[in-house]
C-alpha cells in the first residue's frame, strides 16, 4: 500500500483511536495491540501514535519491545496538559518531562499537546488574551523541554480543550509561537475551515491528523447538544472522502507549501456492537482512507511525486 502513496510514502501513520482504542469510560470495545498492530501492518503502515494510556506499555523497554514485535515504530503521542494555570506549571512540566523521556527512548519525534482545563477534562472556560498569554508561556516552556529530548511540540486544537473554537484558535495563533497539529476534524468542529488554516498558517504546521466529519453532527457537538462520545457513536467521523471536509485540499495545500511531516489517520471510532471479525471493522475504514490518499497524491504536480 505505502509504495503507492507517492509524495506521502513513508509519511502516513496510524492511530489506535481509529481502531476504537480510547480511555473514555463507555467508549466501546477496546481491541488489544495483538489485533490492532498487525492490522496496521497489513495495510502497509509501519508507524503509529501511542494511543490511550494502557494500550501500549508505559515503560520504555517494554514499549519498544512491543512495537518491534510487530514491526512498528512510534511517531509520538497525544499529551493532555494543564498550561493556563501558572500555579500548576512545575507539576505539569514534571509530567511532560516523563512523557518526553518515554518518547525519546522509543524513537518518537512528535509531542502532541492538548491544553485541558484540568485532568478530568472538565468543560473548558474560554481564555481571554491575557489568559492565552499565560498559556503561551507554558507552551514555550514545553517547547524548551521537548528540545532537550529531540522532540517537536505541536498544539492540538481539540473539542473540550482551551483551544476548541475559532475564537480560541485565533487567540492562540496571535499569542503563541508554538507549532500546530492541523487536525482537520477538530478544526472543522470548532468552526475553522481546515483548508484556509493550511493555506494561511501552513508554515506553523508541524504535524497533521486527518479526519473527515459529518458537519450536521459537528455543529451539535460545539453547542453541547451532543458529547464528543455521543457524536462519535452516531458516526461523526467518517472514512476520508465520505464526510464534509475537503481533506484533499488540505493535503494539496500543505504539500504545495513544502510540508514534509506526518499525516496520521486518526478518525475516532467507537466499537459499540461488539468486537468485529478479523479483517473487518476499523481496518476496512482505514483501508478506505489510504485509497482516498492515493487518489489525492495522483493530483500532486509531477515534480512533487517521487
């Protein structure tokens, strides 16, 4: 599969959440690494993000051993941090350092920060400019810490975080210097056009999560009519090309600007009807995403295709 991705060959990674692996109670069936990692490999994918706590081992040696067993490497992982409260800064940086040490030991490069209200994921209280400046100081401290470990921090806009809505994104762009994880789904849910974001801020994009969403459900998430879990269980995220996001134009815009980073296939899935049979379920959706990306790469200028 990978040898047909043209300019994206070797730059497309998987994410366990696409197989329904999530720590949220009541999310659905949790598939084990012995099922998920071989299915990733069967699609020609050899790199993954870490996934929910508990999915892969938390010790460096055991983590590397588990990945090696299935011929996989680690891209990085999603790290919720409280950074808007200076009083919690020291403890937050201690936690961030422990994660950075694990990522470095496992050969990862990307530290994907989500700025949460607290570690219980309480509803976020929107920051004003002054609050965002405090958050920016925290992000800068994590940038410095990541540099010690050869990692790149990227800020992940995300539902139920302090960078959720279009207004949050605008403030964060203005008051922070951090690089971004362009998540096509979460940007769209928050009211941001991911294509416009790619075209205007592509120079700040250090990592990409590819999702497609049903906009009818996305709006209900932002208004709190549906929780993120409820929307996922109703089919919020769809295989690339099956929803309402112009994922192709995001990729084309970034590639045109010279982006050379990862594209992570990360469409949240909830397995609520039991464990699908081997070779069915999430692996089929991820295969459809890869087929979509093959079509996208065929549209790139010849000079950009190896």
